């Protein structure tokens, strides 16, 4: 591909935004961007974030992706990534996700933190995160990709809002003092079949490690985490592809249960 035909960050953002609106997938971006690096990928994401905010979407938090060291190795990176959570991405516990709402959905179980204080320091500590977290709930992130056949590398997923789709939060808040986020075991069932297992250690050693990484990164990006924000801290076990009619039930020790249903 000649330099003249390579995509600018603005053009790549427009392709992803149109794909989101149309419910269709596009070819990978990594070989089509004029500059295909981390900064360019986040620039694409930020262009669409600003566009969606201007259209009236409400930013309610962030998601952390690539918290598994195995997945990082697969994509050739040594750090997680992040994406934006908007209010219209929230699905109620047990609420049915309409057919066709997503392109190629997959699900993963996570710990969600809901903040009660702003996180604006250049470097945060466990104490900062524990003090700022109002409560935790179990969650299911329903990831999706606008990139054909999930053929993604780091640049593709970051530009595509970290492959965000929808998310489900459990309804019973738990204080951090009442749960061990590192040791908490997770089990996900599709019907009666166990399809994913894991625990807090699968998420960068602890969901709090992931949350600290995100808090520091958000300050550097000029979009710090604020009181009321939701933080999806990353997968506790393997991701599972979704088929029509599936029901997924997640249980996390100390946090309780949450379910996702698909029409």
C-alpha cells in the first residue's frame, strides 16, 4: 500500500464510527494506518470519544483490557489497554441483549469497582485505590470487535475502543474490606456447562494492580477517573464466544452473581 493511500487517524476513526453505527466489521487497521503505533491508536480512540460525547453520550467509566499476560504475549505488548464506557453500553443484570445489537460478541467475567472519590495523583497506591473505591460488584463485559473475525493486534483493539461492546453489573455492592480481590474465585456457566474459571490473580496479579495502572494512565491522558466512575478491571478467566440464545451466569466468591442473556 502506497503512503498516499494510507489512512490518517481521522479517516480510521471515521471508519470505526461508521462500522459501529452500521453494525458491520471492517478490515484490520494496523496495516492501513499512516503511523501504526500506540499513540496513533489512542488518537483514533480519542477522536471517536470526543465525537460521541459531542453527540450526547455520557461517559460513565473505563474498561481495562489485555490484563492477561498470555494475551499480551499473543498481541506482542507488555501492558494493558483501556477503553471508554458510556451509559448506553450498560445492560441490566439478567436483561436480554437484543439479537443484532453486537457484531461478534464474546463474554468475560470481571470485578467492577465503583469510585467514591476522584483519582488525580500522578502515581497512585493501593491505599489511594482502596480509599477511593466505594464498592465492588461482579460484572460481565460483553466485548465486541468492529475488526473482521477478531483479527486484531494492539493497534486494532486500542483504536476500536479496546474492543468494547456492552457491560453488565451485579446489583449487590460489596466493600473492599469484605473481599479478597486477589484470591476470589470466578466460575462462568453457559447453562449447566462451566465455560470459564479463574480468580483475581489472572488480572495482573490483582484487580487493584490493573486499577492503579488505569488511574495513573488516565491522569497522564488528561481524563482522570472521577467519583462515580465505573472501572472494569479485566478478565478473571478465558473469554467465551456468544451464540444466539445463550445465557451466562457468573459467580465470584465474596461478590455474588451476575447474568447475561442473549436473544
